[in-house]
DNA sequence: GCTTGACCTAGATTGCACTCTAGATTTTAA
DNA sequence: TTAAAATCTAGAGTGCAATCTAGGTCAAGC
C-alpha cells in the first residue's frame, strides 16, 4: 500500500505503450477491472495491477480479440469468483481463433515464400526481359 | 480462347468469396492487372486469370497486406517485366511482416494457453469460491 | 506566485476496408 | 414477350478502434 506505486495516466501510457487517449477510451468502454480512482482534482490514479491487466489486454488485443470480447471478459473478471467456467470458455474460444489464424498465416507464408524464391532466382539470374516465363505473371 | 471461360461478376464473387461490391471496389482501386473488359451492355467480363490473381490477392490480404501495398504490387506487375527486384523487395518485406506476426501470435498463444490451463484446473477442481488464489485475478 | 506541462471532458474526426443504397439498365429464363 | 434476376454507376453509410480538438483545469518546479 505504498504511495510510490501510484501512477499517472502518462506513466501508464509509457509503460503499456497505449497512449493517453486510448487509456481514456478503455475506461469509457469499461475495459478496466475497477473504477479508476481520481485525485481531488479529478486526475486518474492507477496502480501496478491496472498496468498488469492492461498488458494482458494488449496481448489479447494484439492476438485479434475485439474490444467487445475483451469487454465481456473484463465484466466476468470484475464480477468476481463463480464464473470461471465462462471465462475459460471465452479464453478457449480465443485460443482456438488464434491457432486458426496462425495456421492461416502459415499457409499464406508458404505461398508468399514460394513467390519470393522464384523472384529471387529470377533477379539473381539477371533481370533481362524475356528470360523468364512464369506460369502466372505475378 | 474459349468463351466458356468468361465469368460474370457474380461468378467471380462465388469462386473468390469476395462479393460483388468488393470486386467493384477492387477495380476502382486499380487492384486488377488489366482493365476488366465489358459486354456491349457494360457488364464486366472476367477470365480465369483474373480469378487467380484475386486468389493471390486474398492470400496477401488475409496475411495482413494493406490495400495500398497490394495496389503498389499490382502496379508493378501491370507495368510488365523489368521491375522484378522491386516486386521481390515488396514480397520479402511482406514475408518478414507475416513471420513477425506469427511470432507475436505464438508468444501470445503461450500466455493465453497458460491462462486456459489454469482456469481449466480450477474449473475441474470445482468452482466453489475461495478455493483459488490466483496471483492476478484474471 | 507563476509558468509550464500534464491532465480533464465531450464530442468530432480519422483511416481502413468494405458494404450498401437508389435508381436505372441488361440479361436470363419461362 | 415479359417477368425476374443480375448488373450498372456514383456516392453515402458502416464498423472498428482509436485519435484528436477545443476549451479549459491541475500540479510541479523555479
């Protein structure tokens, strides 16, 4: 409960990479696990736990979770113990989505890399026109 | 040069999954490798090569290439042989971006899966409140 | 005390990539 | 031949996720 752990919105922006606008937006969208307290003057006072939550949010967002889903997850966590099965279902669903995305990207990578290899060969052999007859022109 | 290979916009929508609106949008954005010819009445007439290009476009788009970049790539291909080094650079750059994205997703997956495992244990052991003291509440 | 920088709110704007609308025309099938 | 289905254009609208603006207020250092 030391006061040295209190963080301004600017501090939080710095450590989370989120930008003060985004942090206020997150709050409007009820993405935090608690109401962020204010100073007498009305300025937000964060704690390390808020930062940790935001870092998890970043992971979930970067891996493609929409704000709406993150919002549902935050609401579940906020409402305390007893809904762990729902949280689990949400996370499992997201994990599946991410695995699917990785599989899709990996499939795309093979095609893209194939093209890269072909172009690389072509460029290495000289760019003189007409020496190369690709199946497709791209 | 058989006429049986001529496709309407609806046909192309069906086989590419792209939707007629998107196809018209792609054309406005100059994402095709050639001007799509029209019937006497003004309706678009596609050929299989257009479909193949669109399937590649889908791969590139799904793997995160912005329309603007796809546009540049299309312009390079359209302008014929001689710029293969540029096309290669563009594709290599995209390949790098996709590999980075896969790495990021994989890292996120580990964290998400870790949470899933913890929640799964907890839910399996019974959801009675208070039995579980997670480091973080999420 | 005062300046300077950080912060406040509510609401407008941005950027991307479609997606849809309205009203007309063309094509296909019965 | 005619009704229904598909297509046409130009431009407006949508959804997401911020991001910025204007007009202030607050707080820290000199």
